C-alpha cells in the first residue's frame, strides 16, 4: 500500500504531503524510490500487489521500468494493480480526476497489460472499499459487479475481444461479521460473474467467467475498545471467506483501529490464516456448504436482488451516469446511517462498545506503531537530489509529449513509462494530467 500523498498524485515534497509521508504506506515519488524498494528482488521471481488507483498507470510504469533495468522480459512480470477508479467516487473518495478520464486511465492499464504484460492482473475491482464506506453486503456485491461491467465495456470499445483480457480481471471483497450472509455473498458473486460474462459479453474462454477474488477481513468492524476481541472477529470473517470460495485472503491485525500493525499483531493475523488452512479442515473440499438449505436460499436471494440493482443502473445509463447522479453515494450514505443508528439504539450489539463493557475498564496496553518523522525528511531529501541530478531538459520534453498524448486521447502507458525512465516524478506526471482532465469536485449528495 502507498501513503496518501502518493495515492493522491503528490510528490513527498508537496505542501499537501506535509506530515503524511510514509504514515499509512510507502511513499513513492520517482523511479528512484521504486528502485530502492525492489533492490535485490528479482521481478521475474516474485509477484507484487499495488494498492493504487488514480496514479496506477504511473506506479505500474515505474515497476515496468525497474523490470527493464533488471533485464526481466515484460511478459514475465507478474502482479496486480488495484486500478479501480470508479469505486473511488462513491467509496474511498480518494479521487484525482473526474469520472470519465478516470475510467479512461483504468482502461489504458487493462489494454496495455492485455497487449504487453500477459501475467499482470491489471485491475482489482474493489468491493472492499464500497463495504467499508457503509454499504450493505448486497450493495457491495451489486455495485462491484457493475463496476466490472463498466470496465469490460470500456475495454471492448478499444477493439479488444473479451477473451483477450477478461481472464486477467480480478476482484476484491470485504468479509464482515454476518457469517452466513457473507458466505452467500461470495457464492452469489461467483455465479453472477460467470453469467454476466457468458450471457452479456458472450465470453467463450471459461477463464473469462471465473470470479478470481481476493478477500480481506473488515477493518471497519474492528474496535479500539477491547482490541483483542478483534482476533475473534477476524477469525469468523476469514472463515466465511474461505467457505465462500475466495482464492486469496488477507486477515487484518487486531490493532487495526489504532495504528499501522505492529509485528505482534501481524503475526497473530498470519497465524489465524494458518490455523484455518492447516488445522480446521475447511479447505479440504470446494464449496463445502453447497446444498445447505439456508445457504442456498440466501445465495439465490442475494443473486436475485443484485440483478435488480444491476438492471436499475443499466436503466440510468451505466456506472458513470449513476456516479454523476449521486445514486451510489446516496445508497451507501443511507445504509451507513441506518447501521450507525442501529448501534446507537442498541439494535445492533457491538461487543465491548455498546454492550458488555467493563465499568472503569482501562485501555489494553498495546504497543502503538508510530512512523518516525525522519522518514519524511529523508524521503524529501532523496527526491530533491533526484530532481537536481536528472536531465531536466529531457524531463520537460517527455512531459510535453505526455500532455499531447493525453489531449489526443491515446493510451498513455507507453509515454508514462518513457517519462518515469527520465525520472519525471509522480507529481509532475499527475499535474500534466490534471491540466488536461481537470480535478474532481466532490458531488454534494442530499
């Protein structure tokens, strides 16, 4: 994961980055940072996941440039870029550009990877952030799948065939506390995506119909109060994900509500996965709850209601139109409000928060991870050194070339790769695109 300045396309020395450099993730401002990150790590031997959206094309370009320097053929580079810009407008809200150019940039990455990086997953279509913003399980399912539909449609408009890129599409869901509802959600997701790809997009390759998904346990359900309770919550959520058919899993640390994870908390999270994998036996068979009356009924209901949402968004004119009308935003805001009201009125019990508290309870003595402020100072000094020592004339030329390519609506990946190799910074590249595309202004939802 990257820090907030990187996510928002700012260099570490930008005034907007002050105090945030390296706080919630790694700071990457130039190719030099990416070179340091992967020094001694052969990119043909590892896969890398990058949690980045607005500037995904630039961060992927830096990764490609490091691979080129290592002499790794691009067809051997493996990994994932999140690159899901649509969900930013109604979930995570870390938007840089307006919806249409944001979709265009995501599609640039999908198209480029289909043509040049066959082992790369160009997008992780992310329901996780939708759920963390306050959506219900049903909304998470429906809105995520509709984002997937929008990316497929946008890529098809580039002239690719669906089976040229669909096998590399991937998904990212949250797993919350309602055990059976979550299992049904994952099962419905797998069935629905297969139907959508086969019936709506006429995919022929079975891999195009696979729901390739990563699941992360829910950060927003974890509490600062009685934080060791979070180990139990995470275990239940992880088990639901496995029983629902996830192929990849991340378990959150019990100190999630307080700080970046400490080493102890990370180890407990890892051991939770390992106990489920090696001691529980739940991974011994595929879809172990298939045939359960309750699970099958829940799955059918989830699938049916998700299709109703999908039809409603179709009738609005698609994902971009729904964003511009504030549909997603209103739906999620209303769900989040209802959820909080239930907690406040004790209609929904959160153990250790609104019930089963201990009078006069002292805070559990946790080690809190704090990022040393020197990290920011060192990062800024390194960035300024890069700017002094690079060929600034070449940087100016390639940024002008990028501006022209953006105005001409070209796929920007080749030019961005050229720019990062000249050590143009993330902030400089993003600023060029801001001038062409403009900046997103948050829609006021009433």
